[in-house]
């Protein structure tokens, strides 16, 4: 595969990002949701680019001691090639470099999602479940989390 570039998300990226978002989720974020995150000073927003086209993105928000992974998606033709992992690793590296107060990273994901395996590979563990959290179709949410030390080392 040609080389993937991971870089910060820009406003100009939003149309391509929303196209992937609409293909990836039954209740997709609107362009306004991404726009809002771009204005957040404590967000980490990265995109993966291949041959000048966006093929994936990740959105994290630092909320003092807890960082939330809000969104992660890779365009269907480019899945299972390590791009989701690259996005996650890059965002976690940036979080570490920011030296925020965060000592825990959390997220929720559909109980049937392949993303659970991706996150487990990167040190996250299942920490809870929310019954019927999602709709279209109705499904439980799995809560996942990972502690990070002051030096960024995973402690779970
Ligand atoms: C979840 C998602 C982001 C994964 O992106 P990706 O680029 O395909 O992920 P990777 O190639 O880095 O996969 C990493 C690991 O996750 C697991 N995984 C990912 N997709 C999988 C699949 N379809 N089946 C089984 N395991 C899978 C595997 O363990 C994989 O490692 P391996 O390929 O060495 O076996 C992508 O499938 C997607 O966009 N899904 C729809 C949106 C979504 O559910 N997002 C998560 C909500 S936060």
C-alpha cells in the first residue's frame, strides 16, 4: 500500500470526512458536530490521507483527568489495513506529548463493533456496558478504558 499520511484535521476536510461518517454509522455526526470539535481547544483531531484523499479520522476530547475518544472511522475500502490503529496510536502519542492532566482514556462503542478488538490490541479493557444505549438498530454500548501514567505508559 502507498504511504499513509496522518495529519491534523482541517475545516476543508469536513466534506470528505462526512462522506466516510455517513458510510460508517447509522446515526452519523453532522458537519456541525465536527465543526464544533475543530473549535475545541482540548480536542485532538487527526485524519489519515492516501494519495490526497481522506481515508479515516479520529476525534478525542481531553476533559481534565479523563480523555474521551469520541469518533473513529476508516472508509470501507481501506479497512483492515492498519489505518485505524495508526490513527489511534498517533492521537495517543499527541495526548502524551501535550502533557495534559489525563490519566484515563475512555470510549463507548456498539457491542457488535470490530473496534472493540482494535482497542483491546492497544491496551484498552472493557469496563462496563450500557443497556440499549444505541438505536438504529437498538444495541448495548460497551464502555472501554485504559489508564495512562504520568509518563504515558499504559498501566492496565
Ligand atoms: C473500527 C474501524 C475504525 C477499524 O479500522 P481499521 O483500519 O480497519 O482497523 P485496523 O486495520 O487497524 O485493525 C486493527 C485490529 O482491529 C481488529 N479488526 C478491525 N476490523 C476487523 C474486522 N472487520 N474483523 C475482525 N477484526 C477486526 C483486528 O484485531 C485488527 O487487527 P488485525 O488486522 O491485525 O487482525 C473500522 O472498521 C470502521 O471504521 N468501522 C466503522 C466505524 C466504527 O465502528 N468505529 C468505531 C466506533 S468509535
